[in-house]
C-alpha cells in the first residue's frame, strides 16, 4: 500500500512539474512580443543594433561632448551595424542634449512592432 501512495505521489509531482514547465515555455515565447520565429529573430537583432548605436553615441558624447548622426559616426570610423536588418531601416535624430535612433519596418511582420527606438536614456521603446 505504501508503494502505491509513493508511486501516486511521484506521478502527481511529475504532473505539476510538467504543467509549470509548459506555462513557463508559453510565457517565454510571449515575452518577445512576436508570434513568428523570424520576427522574433529580427526584433532581437534590431534591439541589439539599437544598443550598439546608442553605446556609440554615448562614447562620442563622452569624448567630444556632442552627439553625431549615424552617418557622421561612420565617417569618423566608428564600427556600427548596417543601415537595416530584415524589414527594419535605421535613422537618427540628434540634438545638442540628446538623440533618438529609430528602426522602422518597411513591411509589417505578424506579431512584430512597427517601430523601435532608443534615446540617450538607453531605454528601448516599441510601437
């Protein structure tokens, strides 16, 4: 009788573990904000590119106390990502006190944001 309760307890614990695993897998897939794997890869790549652009801007500000456009940074020889990734194209708006680098999708991917942007605060915004 004790073995049956032990086996039943083991089955219940395994069932609970499986349920928790499935729930976390669903949550992890929804945190990217995309439904399609290609869109998830593109959005993750765009986020990494935006962080690279923002870090280059912050380094430029630390060196020369001014922000530069993406083209001006490239002209100075700064190693930056390409001008586009997947359906997203990059642009920058620079002022004396800050910058905004935007990635705007030429075509809408299902489940992917239309645009992403980053500012000098290093916060990525999606729309």
